[in-house]
C-alpha cells in the first residue's frame, strides 16, 4: 500500500481525497502543504515538530534537481518542495515531505537522520535519503 493510500484510509475525518493525485494537472493546485505537514507531524512525529503556524511550507519551481529543501535561519524555517519534480513523480510526495520534515530534527543526512528514516519506515513509509531521479537528464 502506498503512503498516500495509507493516509487516505487512516484519516476519514479529513478530506484528503480532494487532493487525489489522479487526473489533475498541477500538484500546486491539488495539495494543501500545511494540511499534509500537520497530518504527517501527527502521524510520524507525534506532533513534536514545529507547529505549522511557525514554519513556512511552500512550492519552489527553482529548486533544479532537488525534490525538496529545508532551510533554517535566524528569521525562520522554510520547507520548499519542487512542483516540477512532484508533478512528474507524485507518488513520491509523502516520502519527500517527510524527508524534509526530518531535517527539522537534523539538517544533515548523518546517523540521527538515518535513525529517523528507519523509525518511520517501520511505520510503513519508505523515505529516500537521496533523490531517485535526475530531472536534468530525464527532461
């Protein structure tokens, strides 16, 4: 069962079906990033990450080959997702947003990051540590 299917079955109180990845054009118009962040924070992190009101989550089509990026500065924290990448590989959305959420715990891909990846995979979501696709090659 895919990560998004799992979410749909486990959250009847939230209308995640309206964000179906099927037969739609642009992921930016279909996915409420704040809703998904809040849901995944609850599901995989027991609401221990920064609340959605104190973080900026946005689309950025200038990320090039990156599927996503997490940036922490003195002025705030930003998670950015690449809509070009996710329009091409929408099935990777849960893995990519949760990957970036792990960066709220640790910014690098070291041992702490890999521990979180392993913990979350035991809950049923496989996290890619590195992007599986190269958009500049695949076009």
